[in-house]
């Protein structure tokens, strides 16, 4: 392929798409038509031919009219695009694109102003320094517009609980997502600011290096804060507990009321509110009572040595039957056995679980079971033993007898 021909085609494409050349040519053509066809006094023609900052008043007037036209029609253009886009948006099942689209109407109107500013200044010719300043201003406005669009989209996800709950099923996951979206908003602003600084020729690399040194000093000074932040990330990802859970740690026991970025708030059974740093709670053993699927009852009943073997068999059988027919008792694990001869009692080992894990309901079930155990022992003519000792004397001294 001929290289020269390719270069010619590229240059032609650049010339055709050059907005400045196009607007200049359009302005010159319109100016010639107006002067040739309309009966305009020569004094008016001479007035608009006056040069101001290197451009005729006619070009200044054209630029101003174009800018005011874009400024006046920005809302109408936004509505027109809205009507066209709604035909496509309404065909989708999700409401997310509708919300995003309505969210972008104001940024789109601002984009029309930037476009009008760009087109208006393309009618004018300035020195290189002024042209560079105008170009940097337009670039800055464009970067700000893009940052605004991204920021509003992220803020939409962060503020919409409905969007969060549809995609994330846990409270901890929602809290983590909102935290990450907050960080993402900050990243959008930082990147936009860095690009704007770079556009104006400011050395961003040196600025970032200085931020690194400042960040190291800040990290050393705020190591506890950093520890709590990463501790919260561990809690949100690992999810050892959630709001409303009853937990126990070496430091505190109670119900989780709030999981924050720095600390977790626990309401103790004495109704005191304890704020535990996330860095501490993430690095300790956590016993989550609320995650139990069943709750254990373990006891040893002591019967007196006057209990006969027949009574013992009957008592064991009735206890097992009672537990197996109790709707509040978990049926997977039930152990009732006569296991040992204690010093002052015959020991019956009882080991089973309640279905409920709530403390109040558990205590009610345990009380009822204890009363039924007492009734079974009493109905079989046996009794519970208590610690005692028997003393046997083979003979008594005569002086004591007399």
C-alpha cells in the first residue's frame, strides 16, 4: 500500500473533522451570503469588521450566539435525548437503568454547556497561550463532568437500600458494600483531581511521592485506627456475627447492636453499652450463642441407695419415654443411663438438647423438664439423695452406756 496515499487520507480526515476549521469556513460562508444578499448598510458592515483581541466583532457575535443557543436549549436537548432513551430503557425488566438514566439528566445538561463553550470558541482565533488555556479549561470541565457522572452512579448504589438488599442478603455484606462504595467515591475524586492537575502541567508524580511519605507518617501515628479498619474488613467478610446476635468474648458478653468502621457496640445483659474496637474483636475467640441450632442440657440425678433395681429400671424407662415424646427436645441425641455409684447417691446421667436456643425459652423448657423428672422419681417411690455420711459403731464403752 502506498504510504503517501495513506498520509493524504489521514490528513484529509483530520481536516474534515477539525471543528475550528469547519466553524471558520461556515462563518465565512454565512458572512458572505449575508453581506451579498441582505441590504446591510456599509456602516454596520464596517462596525462588525472591527477587530477585538484578534477576532472581528462578527466572529465574537457568532460565538456568543452559539453559546447562548446551547445554554438556552440544554434542557430541551436533555429532554429530547431522554425521550429517545426511554424507549429503550422501558423495554428492560430491571429498574436500575431507569434510575441511572434519570440520574444523568443534569450532568447531560452540563455537558451541553461544555459542548456549546467548545463550539463557540472554535469560531475564534487566539494566540497559542490563550488557545492552550481555553483547551485546558475545556478538558478540565470534561474531566469534572465524567467524575460527576461516576460519583452520582456510585452514590446511587450506596444510598439505595433496595438495590443493596436485592444483591446482598446479609446486613454485614450491605455495610461492607457501603464502605467500599465510600472508598470508591473518594478514588473517583482523587483520580479526577490528579488528571486535572496533570492537564495544567502540574507534576503529579512528585505530589504522589510526597503523599507517600506523609502516608507513612500518618500510618505510624494512626496504627490503631488502621488496625480497627482492617479488623472491620475481617468482620464484614468473615461474618462471625451480625446485628442482634448474642456473643461472648474474653472482653464482653451481650447482644450486638451496631457494627461500625472503628468499633462494634455490644449491649450487655446489665443493659450497659460496650464499644469494642474492631481490631481487638477480630483477633480474639468469639463464641456466638445465636448460631446454635440446639441448646444442651447436661445433668446427673442422684437417687438414694434405698432405690431398688426395679425402681431404677422403671425410672430410666419413663425418663427416656418422656424425652422422646417431648416436642421441645431435639430427638437426635438423648442419653439417659445409670452410670455410677457415687459416695451418697446412685447417679443417672442425662444428656440431651432443646430445640430452642433463646435463653428465656430454654430456661422455661429446662424448668418443665426438671419438674417432670421430679414427678417420675416421686411416682416410683424413690427419692433424691443429698450429700451425707453414715457412721457405724461396733460397740459403745460401758461408761457411756451407764
